[in-house]
């Protein structure tokens, strides 16, 4: 299952973004209040008050020799194996820092924007708003520092940072969903390569080996067809010591169609070699959809894919206009 954690500054619209995101995905929104009810049902009123007031109290014993922090982390990790969720605050980005299935988002805004929102929301004076903002920022930072030994403002803790000075709640949700889609795909390919024995060759930026690949990528982009460039390498032959002696790295992976494409010229020598590799991939990695595409077939294939994609694209446009 997948997790999206939302860390936010007060007055940054982080709560609103988290709520809208959970509705859009149909995932449960886990807040601090819900945590107390679900994971600490046997805690006393005094313990809950202490948890609300003191970050260090999370490190004290709750039950069976485990601290509140340990019980909370274990409970959330167990929950994530059963269902996807949006987690709002409480250092959740650090509990899932090592998870490939988690996307960590930080929602921020300038002090000027945050103060203006706080004044309007709570009907406070400027001085009272400044005091509330400073106090809340200190508490958030102190909680993460005392409980996890980390700096809340450390940008390396997050995959995505959104500034609501310039983005609406809907724009933030759309950005998170787009990032989540790519992150989830990348994680899935990593998991698949481990389970099937292929090699993960995903790169941060594609570097095409020849003009034909660049040309084909432009055609796919023109028709709004999502692709990855050489994300996997499939070993197909090994020597007696187990070293890979022959492997196949298809040029493109079309994510929506779960299909790998290998481009080739009309040179028969290369076509024969690639066909041999393709046959071995199909034998060694059952269920892998892989095809060889000749340059003369570029436009024909792209047009065929576009016609398949068109209904969904139309539906998506219709939903946005409703």
C-alpha cells in the first residue's frame, strides 16, 4: 500500500491540501486526533494531555516497555501494509523515511501570507497573529527535534515542497498526484526488478543514444503518451560463474500499456540480434510485453496508441470541466 505524508506550516493551507487530497484519492486522512483514538485507546486523560503539551512525553513508556513513539510508529507501519493513507503532521515523514512506497510533501508559505490568513481565520490582531504563528512554529520544530532528532525545515526530508503563496489547494493536489504517480511507478519498477531478476536502470534524466530515439520520444510526447527511457535491463545469458554475458535494455517503456519497445533500423544484422534477445526475454521473463519497432512504423504505431488513449483523455477533460 502507499503513503503520502503532509508536513505543513501553520497558515500554509496544509490541512486543506491534505483533506482535498484524501478525498481525491479515496484514502483515509490520519490526523493527530485520530491517532490518539485509534492507537492509544488505553491511555489516560492525563497521558493525552501530556502528549498534547510535551514532545518529550512521546519518548516515555506507554506499555510493554515500549514508548508512545515506538507504539505509534509500529501501528502506522502495520496499518500501511493493509491500506493507503494520507498522514498529516506528527513527524510521519520520518517514520516512513526509508519506505519506497511513501511520498513526503511539505506545504509552506511566506510569513506575510500566513499572518494574513491567520488574522482572517481566527479574527485576531496582527500582534496576536504573530505571537500565535511564532509559538506554533516553535512547537512543530521542537516536536520533530525532540522525538526524532531531526530538523523539520531540512529540505532533504521531502520529495516535494509546495508554496501556497503562488498555488491554490487544487493546484497543490494536482502537483502531488502527478508526483505520486511518477514516484509510485518508479517504486514499482524497482520492486519488479528485484522479484524477476532484471536490473533497475532508471535514470534521473534520459540520455538518448541516437536521433531515432529522440525523434520517437517527441512523437510520444506529441500524443501525450507516458514513457520511460530504458528503465530496465533484462539479463538473458550467463557464463558458468553466473556473470551476465548478454542482456537486453528495451529503449522505451509505455507505462499505461505496460509495454516495452525496442527501436531498430532496417539493418538485418541488428534486427536478427535484437529478435534473438527479445525471444529470450519472453522465455525468461513470462508476462513481459515487448515489441520491436522499425523506424518506418513510428508514426503508424503512435497513431494507433493515440486512438487508444483518446477516450480516457477525453473523459479526464470532461471531469475537469464538470
